[in-house]
């Protein structure tokens, strides 16, 4: 990946992790401009009676919370459109 590719993607990189036990892939987005912190994860789960459901977890950071290295909040969304919020977590 070239420097111009990184700049056009706002220094974010997508990586795919393969879970051999679940036979599933998980895509993670890292922000290289902020020391490689995790921005989001996308994955699918097999749910009985519902089939494969896509999920996305987004991580939010604040500079005044652990110097921006620990997510201050995360939210997990479900479905193709990502409109259904399953949960929001705020770190104290």
C-alpha cells in the first residue's frame, strides 16, 4: 500500500481475520494516524432460524479519556443497513 493510498483512505487500513473454529471472517479497520487503534469490526453470525446476520461494532475515542488509546464508547449494529442498534457501551 502506497502513501497516496493511505492518504486517500484517511490513513485507515482494512484487515480480514479468519476464525478457523467458527469458519467465519472478521474485518477490522485500523486508524494508522492514531497509532493503529481499532475503529470498527464487521462480522457475520449464524443464528438459529435466522441464517447469517451481519454485525458491525464501531469504537469511539476521546482525547481526554486515557489519552485517546482506550475506546470511550462502542456500539454494535445489526442488519444490512446497520440501523438496528443492539447495544451501546460506555467506559467509565
